[in-house]
């Protein structure tokens, strides 16, 4: 059996020495239960809720009424509880151990924030409820805006984008609207080779063509290349700062100056704001627009892939083009501008149905208030300190991509130290799983060969960092000592062994289907 | 600073290992002009009690939907969420995990997504569904752009019954990508009119059912007309509970179905986070936006799940990706799927029936008032009523009677000339006494 997506065969026979001594009768492994899909439990007529009878029927709907069975199984409450708790135990989580995914900022998620978001005054609040009944929600949005503007040194913020990439879209739409308002539509967006994939994807989404800017040997934007590529058809430059190599763009002010001189706008990807929050204001660097991932810097939980929130701060030049809605102070308290008319006539449109991720605003605001100005500064300092500590501790056995000078909140290594070992970045990362750690970000940024990008964040203690570094040093030594099986077959001790991603893509099975290929047993007639 | 584990001693030791004298040395790459040495003009750190006090105070300035008779819908619906749902989504392993890029230690999230995708495909009557979008409105915009990729045509026709915010979101995002968006005249029963606008340039027709006025429509004929012209039919639904009672989009010929899934498992949250549902026919899957979870096996041959077909996505394809979406609504999808698993088919159908019955009762009560006209004839759980005057003013007045009467249409679209139209929804949360209180107060104010 061939496995793995990047050409690494891992045959079961290769890894027998470390495989479990026997297979259990249930398919489980001790406390890790083998859990069937909800569709495989014959729950077609079950329900886990008790609802009253409806006192009027749907007979008035005629042929609009659904006749055929839907095909949805149900579970009683105890069965449902057990199903999801069993599944949960197969996940890694920041509450379990270090989650050093570079560029993702997996930090502690305070539970106070969860409690606050669930207050009925926030959670049980309808987005279109009359404005006099939502004054507290608008006040919270107003206070959050004040904090975001103050921390970034920017005059305006659009709260409605729902995630980082949605924020990028918002920023580029504002830039596009600003160029169009000047009668100077432009075609191109410049993006460094080290950028997140969302940057070029967003630029293309908005109809721009993308030109890559080269990187210098020390991991920064190549100013000469930037200057050569800037021109009258360039609408914007998208730069992440600190960049995806974990480095501060030393020439950032010059980058902004050159960009503005060419009549273009400076979009900053704020994914790495955690490294500088409370210490550096993007507004002082010449940024025109920057999204802030509330689910990174301001610690709203990632939830297994969202929801996030991606408010965008805007410069004076772009502020008039911000999308509806936004909060304003009116004669009778706070109100919402919901339409692109009158004073909002230049608004470029609307990013989504309502006002943004209110649940995330509450959490992020609670987090900011808890840390305060002094605490947020300490957040950046400790995040940077932790990353430099990891870099220092691992540099003896692994090869830092940019050994000279400090890094910011991420330590980046390449795979040259693995040369000749037969172990790849992927193998090494999978072996970390056996030690109880989530792998670092791998093969990103693309500009560094076999990249390993480690972001510990400020919420790791020195003790936990030492545990992590000790494990990585020992693993690195094992790789160099030729203990290849330990890596090739890894993980051995996780809930699952390596999964065949090639098979999944070649023969996509995206929904459950009964083995027989027929629809589930229809419901008994009601 | 309760969230920061390092002690001053730790910091000093660590700086020593690094070989730096002070923390400022680590920020040496920041240009001097941009180093901020003083702290910001913001309050310093605060204890849990202090923060809680401020937020409880702000929350108390709002009137929660549950505080009395409440009839707002228009794309967000108040439903009961079983306690089990909120308990499970707060488990650390779900709440504090990342996108499942390492499948060996993310099978919990991945199996949930696989089950979720299967449930959404079943609800919509289509073959495949993705792992969620931000919300219904952005899912609608993404569906329109997907239709462009599939048909290589630029024109999208939006029905006049499409939620105005969905139309505006689609216009904003799809227009930027160079699409020609034709929004038809807003009207209560506008769906049939889209057929006349379909031509050989049309990439897709977007029809909402139940529409923003609550009107449920059989779109089969629209599907036929669209397909005859080589266009796709996109069916939008803002109330996912309606799937329990009404024919599915797939049964009526939809190629893509998008929906707001908030109604199942998720609170109102003043508009977000919500969850976009996105389903389509199998042959279109490679043009789909967003994450997809698929089945596979591990090195021991055991069934497992991974994110798949990622060659559509931004982290692989960059500027050639089908969408720029990365983070989606994972935890909201979890809430959705848990609630739907608790309901099962039996419970969902029953819940839908209760919603419909409550709304029939509401329509009868309001329709009996002289001067009030119920405009929506075939509805699920929402109706549009015409009042003898300005609906926004009436909502303001009824607030003094303790009734939140609904959403004046003018709030969603001030240019439609429908200032006298009020949108009212009833769900299983609505008490018969709430309906009586609403009808009596309205009759008093009109009379």
C-alpha cells in the first residue's frame, strides 16, 4: 500500500516494530474509542429532543411540502453526548499542549470571554432588532473600534469582515474604490514571494493581476525589485509585517514611501500583529489598510477552523470608502449607518448580511480589557522572547533560515540540517505528534526550502518551552543518528497513522453513502 | 496579568540564553521612528471581576429577544438550542483546535465535518456540500462567482425576492470580479419574473425560497428555463429549519443551494458568527469554494478523514484559487451538526411543523385586524404584512407596548417603496400569548 501525498511510501511492514502488539476487538485503543458515523447507527427514526405537537398542519402548503425522506439520522441525548465526546478526544488542542503553528497564533483562549459572549444581552440579540434595544451592543462595537484604532494608530475601522481573507477583500475593495474615485483604475497588485496564499488569491478575486516581488537573502522585501515593479498601473502592494519569515521589514517606511510615490496604496496583512501589538503602530509605518485577525492577536478561539473575525483599519485616504454598516453617535444615542447614501455615499458596498462577528467582538474586547495597554505590550514582548528562545535553543541542532539578528514572534528553520538523513520536514513534523506536540507550520513560507515555522506565542511558560525544545533536540539527534523508521512511519502513537491524502483526492468521497448504494431506510409513515 | 506565564526571572534567564541584553534588543529591526516607548492612551490591565462588570453592564443595555413578544426574522431566527450543543462546542478539543491540517490528530473535527457535509447534502437534496462558509450572504456571493467559472458567462440575475443584504453583498463582491449583476425589481411575489430575463449570456439565476417576504416558491419551472439556456439555478434559503417541511432545492432542480444555517444550533449573536451552507451537484465540485473533507484510510488501512481537493484552494493555488476563503465557520458547523443530530429527521420535521403552525396562527391574528393585509400567501415561518402607515414608526410605537413586532422592510431596503411593509416571523419560541399581545397592541394602535 502506498501512502502519503508527497511521495513518501510508508508500508505497514516497514513500521511493524513500533505498531501495536495486537488489534483490539472493538477497533478502539483503550480510552480512544472507535466511533462509527452517525449514519451507521440505525437512528433513522430516533430523536434526542422532545417537542410538542404542532396544532396546525402543513396542509396549506400543497405540493410545496416535502414528500420524500430527507435521510437524516437522529441520536438520543446520551448517545449524542458520547458520540461527540469520543470524537473530541481525537483532536489536539491548545488546551492540551503547545500548538506551534507559525502564522496562526494559537494562544490560550480565556474562558471569561466565552462567558461574556453568552450573556443573553449579546447572544440573544437580533441583528435587525430596533436600535433603541441594542444600545449596549453598539457601544461595545464602538469601544472595540476605539481600541483597534488606538492600537494601530489608524483613523478608521471596518468591523464587518468575517475573517482574515474577508478583511483582505475588504481592504482591496476600498483601494479599488479609491482609485476608481480618482478616475485612475489600476490593474496590478504587488505581492512578495513569501506572502500568505490568501494575498494573491484575494487580489485575483478583486480582478487584479498579481506580480511577485523578490526577497533579499536576509528574508525581506527586495527594495530594488519593488522600485522596478512599481508603476502607474500598480494599485497596491500587499506586505505582511512582521513577514511570514518571522522578521520585521526593516525598510517598511521606505516601502510605504515608494508605494505612495507611485500612487499606490499599502495593504498590510496583519496576521502577525501579535508580535508588535502595544509596541508598534502600523499607522506610523505608512500603512493604508490592514486586517486584524481577532482570532489570532486577540485570542478568540479558532474552533477547528473558525469562526474568525477580520476587522480592517483604514487610513484617511481610504476611510470614506469603508463598507456599510458602521456605528455613529447620533442625537438619540448610537445608531448604524446601513446604506451607502448621504455621508456614506462613497462606501463601496457591503461585505455580508449584518454587522460582522459580534460574538467575536465581545470576546476580543474582553481580552483587550483584561490585558490593557500594559498587558498587550507585554504580550508582544513575551511572544517575541519565546520565539527567540526557541530559535536559540534549537539552533545547535537545526538550521535557522535567517541566523543573523533576532526574529519576531516566529522562529523559521529550513531543512538543510536534515540533508542526507533520509528524513524530511514532513517526517520530522509527524514524529513531533508522537511526542504530544502539534507540528509547526511546514513548507511555508515557500521561499525557504522545507520550511519549519514555529510560533510558540506568549502563553507558553518557560517550562513548557523547555519540554518542547528538549523533545525537538532529541528528535533531531535521532534523525541525524539514522533512526529513520521512527520518522518515516510516524505518527505511531496518535489516534490514527498517516492518512492517504492521494487516495482521498483521486476518488473523492465527500459524503457518507450506504454500502449498498441505496438511500437510507425511509421513515415509517407519519 | 493572568494570561502570561513568564516571570521576570524567566525573562532574564531566557534573554541570557538568547544573548540579548534587554527585550528592546529583540525589536532592533523596528525603525526608530516607529518604536513606541510610552504606553498607549488606553486603560491598563483589569481583573476578571472588573471586565465582567463592564460587559454585564453593556449587555444590560440591550433588550434580549427572550425578554418579551418578539417577531424579528429577515435572515436571522430565534430558535431553541439544546443545552447539549453549547456544552459540546465548549469542549477544549473542539473550541481550541485549529483547522485540521494534521489529520492524525484532528479526526474529531474531520469526522464531524464529514457528517456535517452529508447532512447538508441531504437537507438541500444535492450531492455534495462543503465544510461551511462565513454566512448565507457570502455563500450566495461565492455561488454566483462559481457559476461564472462553470459557465464562463458573466451575467447573474438576482430575483426581486432575494434578501436585500444578500443582493448587496453579492453585488459588492461579484461585481468586483467583473460580473454583470442584474437585480430585479423588489416585489413580494417576484420569482416567476426571472424567467423572462434569462438569456444566452446568463451564468446563473439566484432565487430565494422562502424569499425575504416569506414566500415559499416551487422553482422547478425556473430551473428548467435556466437549464435550457445553459445557466445554473442557485437557490438561497435564509431559514434552514424550512428544509424540514418544504421540498428541497435539489428536488426542484437547483444546481447550487446556499443557506444561512444559523437557525440550527446557533444563537442570534447580533448577526454573527453565523454559518453559510453550500451544496452543489457532484459534477461541479471542482469549482466549489471552501474546504472539503473526504474519506480515506490510514497506513493501517483504517478509515479516516482528511481535508481534500485542496488544489482548488488559496494555500496551494494562490491567485488561481476558486476563492480566497481560509478560516470558515468550523465551530458553528459543529453546533449545527450536533443540533441536527439531536433532532434527527423526526425532530426536524416536527420542529418545522411547529414553526409553520405558529406562523399560521400569527397570520390569522394579524390578518383579522382591519387595515392589515397579509401579503404572503404560502409561507414557512415568516410573513410580510402591509400596515396602514409607516412600518418603522409602528415598530417604534409597539416597542412602548413591550412588543418587538418585526423588521420594517425599509430597514433592509429604503429604496423599494415598501415603507408600509413589516416582516414578522414566528418560531417554536413564540408563545400564543405573544401573538395575542402583538395583535391586540397593533389593533389598538391602528384603531
